[in-house]
């Protein structure tokens, strides 16, 4: 790299390094991320649009749809694009003002592109509904804590300061149901933070449809 003055890539074979497990974290909250996603998704309308962040969240959403034989056309899975879900959802909300657009985000991805909150707040699409699943960790890549792990970081407060009409937190199953019902009735942009425990199922699968297939299915759904 020094001689050519150019970047290079170092490829490491799988299982080259010894495995390492972080200490098991305590469970402070009532639900897992998967349970929260299932609760939220179960009460959305069939015509609603969902943009889901990359990682475990999209995988859990995909399996929920498959289990319930709902198809995958209403969900855009932001595979490999951490932090971009809110910007993608914003563009759809602006272009499809008659549709309710739901952004399923995570605390890590939200923090990665925090400036998108300000853009959403300034643009102020009334149909933009932001759901942030906060497990205070980068769960898809090892469970390292995010900045949201510190009690001083308040996601709803940041959203309100960025121009969101309302933002609030839910922890229990009943609070999530009430929160989603409230988001449906509110003028956007609005945000619901759901605090959950970190971790996922060991047998969690991956989407069986390619990103290209997902895009085509989603575009047809948007055209309805």
C-alpha cells in the first residue's frame, strides 16, 4: 500500500480467529426485538409501506411475513445499507403522500446517520412514521454497545429537537399497541422508540429473495 499509494483489501478466511463471546447481558426490558417487530407489524394496514433497516431486524421481519404467508412486497429491506432506512423512507413518504410509510429503524443505524432526523423534521411529511427498536447494541455484528447504551442519550428528545411533531417511548406489549395506534392518528413526522433486550434466535434465517427481487416486488406494491 505504501509503494503504490493506494488502498488495498485484506481477506481473512472464516474461522481464522478464535471465537469470542461477550458476557451475557442482563435483560432489563419486557420484549425481544423480534417480539416488538411482530407486535408492530401485526397491527399495520395492508396498504402501509415498511422500510426496514439492515441486519437482524430485516431478517426477523422477513420470517414473520413468511410464517404468516403475507408475502414480502410491502417491505423494503435495506440490506447492507446501515443507517439509510430513514432517508429511503423519507423519499417514499414524499413521493407517496397518500400512503402511511413506516420506517423500522435500530438505535445503531439511527446513530450512524443522525443527520437524517433533521432532514425528516425539516421536510415534515405528514405520513412519516418512525419506529426505532432500541436494544442499545450493534446486535448484528457482535452486540457491542451503542451510544444509546448511556442513559443520557434520549432518542425521542433528539427527534423532537429535529422537528418531529411528537416522539415517545414504549416498553411493554400494551404500550407498543397504544403507541402504534397513537402514531396512526398523529400527523407526522412522529417517532416511537421501543426499548428491547438484545439478542436473537440462534436459528434465525436470512431472506430467501434477492435484493433485486425485493426491489421489484416493492416497486409493484408502491404502484398500487
